[in-house]
């Protein structure tokens, strides 16, 4: 066991939570009922029955739902639509590293706004807005990746007010919202400014990432832009996987599966927090109530190059914390720990190894 490598990199659901037999049955049912439609082109914005059932779940008209090849594809589309060389985008800092990369590819000026324990630093955001108006602001309001934080009600409302006042788009990326293990849900940011916010979700963390099914909820104007871009970019998304998700929702299995996931993941979050508190009391981290990650700020004296080298030596794979920040130097002492993939005993081993290589 001493040489067993523990992976603390990507937030990937463990294979044992995939409801394989249910997914297989849903595909068979969908093909038997609607195979001719499923196996042909279902042009952007996607397989109509899935869009309809998602619209009903979200409480909006059908024309306000766009389905895509995972929510990251939709982020890619939105960045291409709204950003170009010379434009400005705001992101939280730290933020999802893949989104960071997509925004930078457009040639836009990316401004990172610091985070606090209850979401974005409003003072820093206000200062940035007074200097320049962004084309868009990217935020992860529920169980932030990589921090694990939840944006407070007051901050959601203020961001919505500023989006309307300064007329910029807000991308509210919300793949973890339904994975709440304790506490109470807050209204979406979208609910406070539906004309200015596009709300994203996917089944990657809620069913299976290999299905590559995500959706956007937004105003008809924003969805219309996505449809035009999507048709020109991909023509159509894979319909069989969208049909699986539709059938899974239609049969009432989707919400049942989320409860199963909570029963698996909640103890793992408890185990990780307890182990950190026991073995690394000097680190700083928010106290997540759900999601996939805990974001750690390590004590002064640590640096990422040394940490990654020492982690490999003790059998740990870790993600470079600098990748989550607009200014990489801000992530020298930052470490994201995903807890959902690992059983509690392996979490304990990982934290013990980590505690042995950080400077306390």
C-alpha cells in the first residue's frame, strides 16, 4: 500500500455510482419508442423532448433552453460569441481552470476578482466595474470549483443589480447546485436578473460525465445567439445520450439518483474536513455544505513547484493550484482537494501524506 498512488486531481465521479443498468434500460426504451428520431440529426438546440422536460424542471418556456455537449461546450460557445480581442471578461479568482483557458483563448483581457468565504469580493468587483465594463462575468455560485464556497444571497442580488446597471452578461455555472449535503438552497443568480444571466448545468456530476449532456437557461435573445453559433459549429449534439437523460428524467430516476449520490458523497466530505482539521490545522479553507471540492490555502513557506515534486514522491497526484488563478502567482499556496472519488479511508491516507510534505 505504501506505493499506492492516490489521485487528488480532477473531480470525477467514482465508477461505482454510475447507474449502468438504469441507463441501459433507458436507452433501450428510448430507441424502441423514438429510435428513428434519436438516430438522425437533432439539430441545435438539441433533442426536443429533453429540452422540454428540462424547461419544465427549471420553470421556463422551451425557447429558453439550449442543450449541448456538456456545459463546458456552452461556456466555449458563449466566450466565442461575446468575447474578442480587446474585450474584457471578469472571472472569480480562483475559478474553474478550463473556463479560464477558454476565455483566454479569445484574446480578451481577463480580470480576476478575488473570492471571499461567501462568494466574490464585492468591493473588488465594484472597483473593477468603475474602471471598465466587462462583456461578461463568469461565476460559480453553488459549491464553487475550486473553493467549495456558496455565494451569499446578498452577493447574488448585488451582482444581479450590477449586471443590469452596467449591462454585462453573467454566466452562472452551476454543475454542483443539486449536490447539497446540508443547509438550505439559495435562489439562483439567474432568478434575480433573467435577462442578463445565463444559467448552466449538466449531468456530468449528477448522472455520468461520459454522456456529455449539459444545458443553458437564458433569455430568448441569449439562447438565440447560442443556437446560431451552435448550428454553425456542431450542427447537432449526440441525440442518443440526450434521449437517455430525457428518459431518465421522465421515469423519475434523476432525483432518486441525486439522493443516492448525496448518501455516498456526504460522508466523504465529513471525512475530508475532519482529517484536515486533525492533521493540517494550520491550513485555511471554507466549510463546504456540498459539491465536489475543498479549496485549501496553505501556510506561508509553501510553494507549488516544491509541493508537486514532494507529492509525487509520497504517491500523491495533485493539481497545480496556479491554474485556477488569473494571476498564477496567486495560486502558489492553493490546493484543490476533490473528495467524491475517494472512499473515507483513502481520504485519511491522502491527508496524512499531504500533511507530511507541507510546511506548517
